[in-house]
């Protein structure tokens, strides 16, 4: 592993243990050249996934991109970091176990919305507003009204 401080290739692992999410390994490393200490995380990757965008373009799946969009949706919401990490790991495992390496971006969006709906309604609406490309306030209103339980008068 290359040292992030000096670029030296020869770094040593000083400590290894499971990370808090129990799906990755946390390694404390030491650089013998500059004395720098840093932490790396190692995860299991079942297969290389390719995302097929709505315009047909193909790109490699990036966990960091998924994590970034979920983090934005959950910003300033009362959801613990560990809970978010578990959700992201669950989504990635579900995608990797689907059986196909090519996954439509629409499918990823649906899975993320499903997961967010279970843990935070506000984050779900935030993500949906970008995913479904809301253009006007009426789009929000219509979407949110579908979330509200129907009263006896409406049925």
C-alpha cells in the first residue's frame, strides 16, 4: 500500500481488526520512510459491476458515488453513521448478488429509495426529488401526498 504522505510503496500493517460495520477490515499502517501512520479499509467485492445509465452509457459501479448520494440525502437527519454504512453495504451486497454484472441505474435508484424509505422519510423524499427529477413544487406535493396514509373520507 502506497503511503499517502510520501508515496513510498513499502508500508507495514501494524494492526488489523474488523471495522465497526463488520463487513470490512480496518488496518493501521506505518510508513518506514517518513514515519507516517494511516488507516485503510478492506472490503470483499464479489464481482465488478457495471452501471448502465438511462442514455445507454456504461460506467464502472463506484461505491463512493452511491455513498455520496445517500450521505447527501441523509444530511442533518437523525440517522447514525453506522446505520448508514450498514444500509450502503446491504445495497452493494444486494446488487452484487443479483446474478448479472450489468445493472440499470434505474434499478439502483429503486433499491436506494426502498432502503431510505425504511429508515428516514425526509431522506427518501430528498433522494426521490433528484432521482425522479422533480421540476416544480407540484412534483414534491404529489409525491409526498402519495406517502401520506389515506383517510376514510379519501377512500
